[in-house]
C-alpha cells in the first residue's frame, strides 16, 4: 500500500481539504509554497501521470479541475501544477499525484526535494 493509500484509508493522519468518489486532496507535509496541496486519485493503479493519462484521461482531467477549484478556494485561483515523474525528477511516492502550489511562488517551488 502506498503512503497515500494509507492516508485515504485514514491509517495515517493528513490535513484533508477535499474528497470525492475518485480523488482526495490534502496538504503536503513539507510545503514548498504558501499553499502546497497534493491532489491524488484514490486508485493506486497508476504510478505517474504518463500512466494515468494513457489509462484514464478523464481521471486526469478531474484532477486538474480539482486543482483549479482548490487554488480558487485557498489562494487567488492561479497555481502551478507539478507531476514529478521518475526518481531522477524528484518523484518519491509512486502513486500518481499532482502538487498544486500557489501564493508567493518562487523558482524553488517546483515540488522536487
Ligand atoms: P514526490 O516527491 O513524489 O513528487 O511528492 C511526494 C510528496 O509527498 C512530497 O512533497 C512529500 O512532502 C509528501 N509526503 C510524503 N509523505 C507524506 C505524508 O505522510 N503526508 C503528507 N501530507 N505528505 C507527504
């Protein structure tokens, strides 16, 4: 089970800001922007955005819509959407997720470690 599946199952705590049938969103534990949320599909069938876009493009579109809604609710509606894809690109959790960053963004807020 991925760490995000444990959050979905309420086995570990998280500051959850949105939940629907197929998606959950919560605050990143190590925020790199004033608003740093993770938008995560509940399925762990897709390790990264490339697999998700090939396997379930509607779910990817739903994630983008949730990102917009959350940026409007928690910031000024403008946001950076980051999908780290592969360990060399900074991906550490291989359960697809979007970083949604907003508010006072700097060049260092790209989501990688
Ligand atoms: P990645 O590096 O895979 O693109 O992003 C994984 C993100 O998950 C990191 O930004 C990291 O801070 C966050 N993260 C890892 N473990 C936890 C956790 O237990 N809770 C929360 N809320 N975020 C986590």
